[in-house]
C-alpha cells in the first residue's frame, strides 16, 4: 500500500482525525504504532465491535496495534468494577476483543494485549503522574473526562486521576496514534496539550463514531433494548432489530442503518460477500447490495421499506457477531466470574 491507500483505509469510518496531515507524515516516515484502551466494566456489545473492527484495518495498513485492558481505570471510574473483579473482567474483555478482531478478518495474535497493572504501578510512571497532577487544574481534568467518567455533585478523586493516567498511557505504550470512541476526545486533547511537558509527544488521534441506540438517540449500556449484545442469540438479535427505531426514509439516529454502515458492510467487504434483502416477488423480489451507500439511497427513496430491511439486517448482524458469540459460549465461565450477580457464579 502507498501512503494514500493506507490513509484512506485507516481513516474510513472514523468521525475525526487530529490531524490528517500529521498522520500522512507519519505514514511517509515510518511504520507507526497505535493503541486503544478499554476499561473492563460492563459487558461488551455491538457498539464496542464497531470500534474494535477498525483494528483489522490498522493491521492491514501496517500499524503495530496494542490493546490496553485498563483494569485500574475501571476501578477509578466511580468503582464501576469492584477491585476483586478486575482480573476476571480483564480476562473476559481480552477474549471478547480477540473474537471481534478475528471476526473482522484479522489475526488477534498480531495484536499486543497489556493490562494497566502491568506498568501503571511502576515507579517512573507514578512519579510522572504526581508531577502531572501538580500541574493540571481540577477543572481542566473534569472537562477532559466529562464524556467518559461518571459525573456527580461530589466526584471521587479517582475520576480526576483517570485522564492523567490515560495521557501517560500514550507515552508508556510508545503509541504514535491514540484511537478510541469520540467520547474520548476531551482526554486526548488534554494529552496533546500536556504530554510534551512530561517526556512524551502529542499523539495523533483517531476517533470512532458512537452509534445510535436501537431505541433512537444515544445507545445506553443499561438499556438492553438499545443495543445488540455479543452473546445475543439469533432470535434475540432478530427481536431487537425488529423492534428498533427505523422510520421509513429517515437516516438520523437510525441504529439499524448505522450497524450496517460501520460494521456489517466492512466485514462483508473483507469476506467478499454482498448484502441481500429478501423480498417476496410481489414486492419486487430480492435486492442485492454491494455497498452501504446503495442501501441508504434505496431506503431514503422508499424503494427499500423498513419491514424488508429489518429481517435481513438482523440476519447479517447475527452472522457478523456469530464468531464472537461462539468464542464466548465456549468459555462461559468467563462471564460467570466477571459478572457473578448476573450469571450466578458461586
């Protein structure tokens, strides 16, 4: 791949690149490294999958990829993960992410996995964090983490340490590129601002879109109807998509279309497959699509009705997550140990 091809592959299906000129220069000068961090809190779902799928593109573009299982962050963020569950949830996250990378057509063996506790307790890291804390205001860190850390009228101190550690992670992992959901933007803008004063370099940032919920509006981890879980059965996927917000001709906040755009079609493209909408002959027969843009055009024009789109979309989504579902089913003890209150581990 030449620089233009690598740039197109890596930036496709992202919301923002800070900055594209810096990324282009990086490709021209070296084979860069990238990292994404996930705090192992609640169960992973299809929203995570659309973000993780990009790692397969990174690998194809010759980028070294590291996935940080940010276990300490999971505890610092208002104790979303109790300390005694960090190991179990970290193991579950690593297994789920490996499944997503493989389902996206890449080899998870090509990705480096690390945990925060592997390096965030080191003396040099800790000393630099104290220096950073001494030089950064409370209001600045709160503003940076406002879209990530749970907010309250009386926030815990951990939520203020969180963005400083995430900034130091870029340096500790020697990452040229920081990748994550667009909700991470505030933290990484802080990183670009202050990291050069602490022995690092401002990272290039790539932000993935946050998908709309199936109920309309923002996807909510606490609303089961708003998302597809990686362990949902085909019948459950079909039911959720069947009940999803998908008004005829409307694209905005349409989670069904967003799933197709950011997950299904990229995976089908790697597989060399098409998306087929099955319709009775009396309504025009089956429709075959090679790109998401074709689907959206027909949906907006009225050629493709939600009643025909939804069952086919549900089948395609279920097929895409199936390798992840199977991997997790083979290791069901991971979920039981990570989420004992839900799955009834002893």
